[in-house]
C-alpha cells in the first residue's frame, strides 16, 4: 500500500535534490510540507514530499510508530516494523523525480526524527543530510552493528521541550558521534516541542551546506 503524500516540485523546474519530511505523532504530511514554503526561495532546485504515516490516530492524524515514553525499547521495534514501507516510498519518490539515492535529504519532527535517523543510517547509499527536530535516536546500542551509511546529521531541539526532553538529543548526538557520524546538536532557548523561525533557519543552512558538500565531493 502506498502512502498519501503532499508534494512541492522544484521551484526552478529542475529538481536536483529531494527532501522527504516525516511528521510527528497525530500530525500529517500537510503540516510539514509547510516547511517547504519557507525553504523554496533558497532551495529552488529542491523537490519536497511529505507522506502521511501508515497508522491513523484517534484524532484523524497519523503515526509512524507507537506513542511510547522516551527510552522504551519497543520504539526501536516499531521503527524496524515501519522502515520497509518508508524505504520503498522514498525509493519510489526518487525514481519519480529522476534522482539517485545520493540526492536525498530526510527531515523529521518528533517521532518523524526517530524514523529519519533510523532510515538514514541504514540506507544503502548515504543521504546527503538527515535533519531532525524535537526527536532522537532509538536503538543506540545496535547502531554500530546495523549502520550502513554515515550521512551528516543535525538535531535541533527546544530547551523547554517537555514531551521530548533535551537530554535525548544530547545522548543521540553522543551515540552517533561515537559511531563515526558527523553530527551536531543545536539547543534552542525558549522553545518547547515545536519548530520556530530560528529552527527553520538553522535547518536550511545545514541542508544547503550538506548539498554543497555532496556536489563537491560526491557520495
């Protein structure tokens, strides 16, 4: 079964990159595709897609994995279960826009960040970038054994986030750095479990830098 998705074609008409947005619990792709409206001006050659998660929630939104406490080992099991369909969706979207797997970036929010990290570090070809907001890594103890690629990673997290406390970002950055991944954590003051203008600016700069690096150095 395919996933419903919102799309924005490259503003220039020539897509050289694909950004896949992965939303949080109870949300939809339509919520995150709005990020593209902020970024398209500086990324005219980038196409964007934001799928809905495969599981409907009670309020009409969607989810990728269960709504579980941070650190629950079942989060890893959920991510493993959700991964094949998302990998297939991403591969189909890359084919749709005529790009190879090295021209991909994954951007997640909350449990979408969990999935972006889980997928991005296990792709056959490393994405150009993985950007996560208000979320972190699951299965850190399995990472070194399962990791198949090392994309650059940035995690942006509100210091006032009570749903996903900041220490989760810090432990995720530590685990990925120890696994040899170039990873940066950006704590933002006065921000809760949300994305604000500063978070979008940091994210855009990171993606543009990662795209330029991939263009210069290749996959």
